[in-house]
C-alpha cells in the first residue's frame, strides 16, 4: 500500500493551524491503520457527490480532506488531494 500527497495537499497542509495539523496527523495514523472499508468511524469517509472516485473524510467538524485510490502495478495507491476547511470541496 502506497500513500501519496498531491502538491496541492502539501500546500494546504502547510497552511493549517498548528493545533489542526496535530489532529490531522493523528487522524491520518488512524487512516493508515485501516485504509479500507469500513474506515475508522471518526474519519466519516464517504464518496463525494459529483466527483467520481474521489472521497471525503473529516479531521474535525470544520476541517476535511479529500483523496482517491487506485491500483498501480498491482498495489493500492492512496492519493491525498486536498485538506482544509469545507471550501476544498469546490475543487477536491
């Protein structure tokens, strides 16, 4: 299993408030421990409407992340696309 971050995700991540960054780090550890359905319930992961193959998850009530997954050379790849407030839903 491979975990990747898009350039936009890296940029978004660097702009998070420090307390949200720490929470996000812990949430991604939960994701890595169970990166398949059923996902950890606190992440509240579901498919995004209108964006095929893109999923949304929650860091807190106000902060969310988006990702997609696919198979590459026989291995699952998770690509984290965006992280931030709900505005990231406009361009996940």
